[in-house]
C-alpha cells in the first residue's frame, strides 16, 4: 500500500491514533489508544457518520452532537486532525526509506489479525517489504534469547526445512532463537516475516536485511513508529501478532512462568490462535515440559532429520484428519435429512453397500462422531474451557457439544469448575 494513496479513512485513523506526528502535536495532546479508538469507532459505526473519513466532512459541533462526546474530546480530536499536511510529509519521508503504512480500513491490512484478535487487532501497521508475503503459509519459530547448542541445532534445522519447503518463517527478530531462525531461513532462500517491537529504521539499514527486502524475501512489520526504542512492554505486546499471523507455531526453548517466550505461548494457548508445537527432546527446559502439559504438541527433532518426510504434511495431518472426519459425518447426516425415502436409505460404510433403517444410521453416525471427537476434546480440555471456547476452537455448534460434554460428565471423564462454568479433565 503506497503511503501516497491511502484512503481518507486511513488518513483520519493515522491522525487520530498513530504516533507518526508525535513531534508536531500541540498542547501535549496524545493520540488515541487502541481501547479509546475502539470505543469511538463503535460510536461512528452506529451513527450517520459511519466511518473515520466523516471527520473531514462534518463540523466539530456535529461530532459532539452525533457521537455524544464531550467538549474535551472534541477539542482533542480537532487538534489531532489538524495535522493533515504534516502527515503527508511524514508519510513521504517514510516511503523514501522503504517504510509504508496500512490500517484496519485498507485491503492490504492482514485480515487474519482482525479475525483472530477482534478489537485487539492493531489500528495501524508499519511495514517494509512485500506485504503479499502474508498470503503464504507461515510458521512462527520463537524461543529464549539464551539457548544451548541443542536448541540452536533444532532451530537451524527447523528454519532450513521451512525455507526449503516454501514455508515462511515468522519471527520476533530478537536475539537467540528468533534471529537464528530468520537468518537461516533467508540464507536458504526462504521468506521471513519479522514482527518488530521497535527500531525499524535501524533494522532496515542493515545491508543483509535491505537486500532481502529488495529481493521480496523479507517483510518487516511493527505496530510502533519506526523510531520507537525498545521496551519490555512493547516486546511482550508484539507476541500476540507473531502467533495470530501464523498458520503454525513452534517453541524451541522457554523458561517457566517468566520471559517473553513463556508469556506469548501461554497467551496463545489461552486464546487458541494457532496450533502450538513444542520441542520435545532430552534436557529440554522446564518451560517446554509445562507448555506440553498445558496442551502444546510435543515435536521430535527426528522429523527434521528425515529428508523423506515433508514438514508441511506433518503439520497439516492433524487438521486434515479432523476436517475430513467432520465433513464425512456431516455429509452422511445431510444425506439422511435430504433423503426422499423416510424409512430406508442406502449408504456406503467401510467400503460395503448396506441398507439400514434411517434411525439406526443416525445412531451409528452419532456414536462414530463422538468416538472421533473424544480424544480431541480430551486434549483441549487439559486446560479449563467454557462451552463457547470449545465451540470456537472446533468450529462446531454448541448444541452438539452440549450432548458430548454431558456424555463425558456421565462417563466421569471431565468435571465442571469455576464461574463462568468451565470444563476440564479429571
């Protein structure tokens, strides 16, 4: 997205929400936080103004009356929106460095962030590189800064395999696992998405990264201004974007209950953004073991040593199996419901054509569906979850889940806990 052809909606959002004009805003007026913007955006959408560009079309007194906001907020918005000319200059200066901007109002903005994060999706993204890299399949590789030789070897083999199979590596760009993963992927001709918490201008000046950007192999992304300095908070905050932008994720090494790797992995497990694989070898950190106990999928490095095994096939196998079984059961149920013969239907079961009574087939399918989902339900209920959370993770309607959950209670497999009611393994 060229900075010079941003939509009017994006320009309004940049003026109101970004720190791009932090050196020019008068009277110490601060841009809107994400929470503040979400509140204002809700009011906009429900009003006749509808979208951010309406701030350029309506008068301040109309903002106040239509949006039911205070005089102080009107004054704040006026000051923020008065810097349109300066915004154009700043965007042009960034473009000369190869840094561009997109917002939640643009088609170039990664939809997956809005889909997975909802209102937690950042309003604005700065980026350098080919943003279409986000359309490829991606695997996040994260881990501690200080790692042993086994973790280094695992990271190098994993990043190399991703690169050779066309799987884009997503990294946080930090020292240790992150930087090793992205450097190895680039060295092997792969693509990388590096989610930075700060200092994009500094990173983009490094020749090896500049060349990778020009060759459309590297995409840098940040929610923070390219001049922003590093803080622990910003580093922690960007973790969610690493997971949300990925199709798969790997934790190489993690401390237990401390550090950014643990916090990010725990947040991902809690929110079910993406499937989490955890390195499982001899002498792994205790954090790895605990993440596996919490639902992370143990991953053996032997898979990476086998040149005949495609990593992408291993990663897709589980989801394909689930989706295939769901599709099969739903297809059979649909056949039953749509059958013209209300008493008998013909179907294929285990390769043999049989004629069953409709009710008998329904009961057989229901038993099979429960047997299919039982191990999956057991796995995700290692940590307590509400019925809604289970429904969202498996993409199934709650009414069907209620039947299975009740049966699992009757079979003494799970128990209720807390309020709101959550279910967990006994």
